[in-house]
C-alpha cells in the first residue's frame, strides 16, 4: 500500500479502519484482501468490471448460498503443496481435499448462474471419484476396501482372526466363571479380596489366569493367552502391518493423483478467494449504504451526500447526527475556506477516503459519486512523529509538503490541511499562495484548507467555503455559553464562491459561545475593527 498511500495517509483518511471492516470468510479471501492492489489510471475498465461483480452479488438472492458454502471451505494450501512435493498425505489431509472438492462443486453450481467469465470454477469429478470409490457421497474419508483387492482380503482375514480370538477368550471366560463362581468384567478381569484366601489361592492355580495387579486389599486376575490365542494374535499383528503398508500405498497413489490436479486446485482456490473478497465488499457496501461510483478519465471528484464512515460511527455512538457533504472538485487546485470548527479537515479526510475506496474497488458511502483514478494519494494533517523527532510544527509541515510535491508530476490527489499554519501569518500566506500557484498547473487535484485571505482569489483556483455558523442574535450568543452546542448552529455544507477576498471570521463568535468574558470579546472586536 505504501507506493499508493503512505502509512500516515492510510491512517489519516481512516482507510485502515474501513479496510479492517471488510471481512472475508475464508483464508483464501483474507489472502486476496491482503494482496489487494489499487486500481490506477489506465485501469478504469478493470475497476468497472470489479464493480459489476460487486453489484451483481448485492442484487442477487444467491449471495446467501455462496456465503453458506464459503463457511465450509477450509485452507488446503499446505496439503496440496505437500502433494506437489511428492509427500504422502494422511487420511485427515485426504479428507480436507475431498471436502474442498465437495464445496467447489457446490459453489460452481451457484457461480455459473452469474455468468462471470473470470469467476469460473473447474469441478474435478475424476479426482472426487478417487476419494469416494464407494460412492457414499459423504463428507468423510476412509481407506475403502474398494481401493484394493489385497486390502479387502487382508481386512477379511483380520476380521476372522479377531473373531477367532474373541471366541476362544469367551469360551475360557465362561469356563472360569462357571468353575470358580466368579464374574469377569469386560476386560476379562476379576478382582478377589485378599481376605478370601481360599478363592485367591484357587484362582492362582488356574492355568488360564495370571495375576495382572494387586494392592494391600485385593488381587486382580486376568485371562492368560494360551498357545492358540498367542498364535492368532501374532497372525493378527502381521495382518495389521500388512494393512498399514497397503493403506500407505493407496494413500501414495491418491497423493500422486492430487499432484496432477495441483494447477487446477490452485486456480479454483484463486477463484474462491476472489469471490470471497468480492462478497465481503458487497456485504460492507450494503451494511454502510454505499453506492457504486461512476469512474471517469477526467480529472474530477464529485460527491453528493458524502460521509466519513469512521466519524459517522463515532457520532452515532454519541447519539449525534452526521451531516453529509456535497462537493465537486473540477480544477487542479481547490481551496476550502470558512468557519473555524466548520469541518474543513473532516471534508479533507473524506475526499481522500472516497478516492482510496474507489481505487481499492469498493463502493462509496454517499448518494452519488463520480471520480477519476489516481497514481498516488497523499494527505498532510500534521505529523506528530516528525515533531517527536525534533521538528517544529512548521518543520513537520514542510517535510510533508516536500513529499507531496515529489508526487505532483503524476496524476495524484494531494490533500493539505492548513499549510504553513505553524509560522508567522505573512510568510505563511506567501508560502501557501506560492504552493497553490505551483500546483494549479499540475495534472493532479490538490485540495488545501486555509485561513489565509486571497489564496483562492484566482480564476484557476476553485474556492469551496464552509457555510459556517447560523446563529441567533448577537445578544443571545453570551446566553449559549456552551461550546458543545456549536455543532447545532454550524452548517457544514461546502458552497462554491468566486474570488472571495476575505474568508469568514467565526473565531470571536465561537469564543462567545465558549463563555469567554464579554470584556475580552469586546476588546478583540475593537482590534479587528481598527
């Protein structure tokens, strides 16, 4: 992301918050999101294609069916990688592959109804048949007898040996229980109290029993194998080893077959990841009441009722209303002027957020949007990190300005909040005016907020002004006496003005509302009038 936006820009336009709110379901979708790259100038057609898919998913009732399948898709990256490296997969891994094939087939049936050429899955019925030779159609895996006649024969012999051992032990058990009037448990054991010396001595002489344990109270006797049982158990152990070897060979053959399908499985994984990421963006667009923007090649950003999603959520939690903002940026250089606390910085962040959302293939939180793609997005709203490094506020501003100017030869979006506000007003105005004059001739959009008069007094510079405070009578200002009420009287809309010499001065009005003593207010007004 750093080539398109610095970490500071990502944070300052709240894009990190929004991006974290887009939540794919599968690990494949999460990986696609992590690898996402912005659409840049020249990729407008690709972006429109992505928007078409998101819109199709939003409008379709089948989106819920896709989500249901995605919830059952597990990560098999390591499994198929092991197969590719000629390693033999175990039964759990083979089950994972089988489940993947089942979910791929389910998803393919839904996706093909959308007729999206680059979101096509390839079912693998031959591979599925290999993993389900018994045609059980169950979401389980087992080394079936159908894999091998040899395996089937081994298991039959093993089953017979187990049966013969059970019959012999049952006969011995019944004989002992009848002969000594005792009851053996399911483990073929009987516990005798040491106080019953006669019974204990009697059982100790029985050739088919052995002492398997004792304590200071009891002696435990267990059926002892005779030669016939020992022979059968040796045969059974041999059969188990044969079975294990045959199962290994079967898993080896299946693993080799999975290796042959590695490319197809990988392609399907990519489609599933892309589908998941698209669905996540569709879900978030619907959740935030966002709309598909119109993408143009012209240098333009137009938004109707735009919202900053993070700020909107924060205000909602405080039971306050967010005021959407309209804006139309049509010139290379735009100055936002107007009232103190009028939301200029909020609008600046929103512009960056909207441009970034579109670049990353996401819908816009507004009623309508039309904008172009950029090579880079940059915002400067102060740099605490630079200040911590020993730079003054003005020094930090200049470092940020240099970084923005370095990108101005490309089509980029440059957003600067109160440039040169950290130095004396005369020099600050001079620097701001010179920067605007320089950037108004570049093929990029530059938006500055400023308190300096005359910066936008230029036919080549667009001036948007915050409507500002809509107040009761001057005499009532001292009665308000609560700065928290400013939002109730502030009109945050941006109004285009032509060659405005002076920008609104609301600082004294806000001071009155904050409860500053009347004699100080009167004195300040006298200085302004003078």
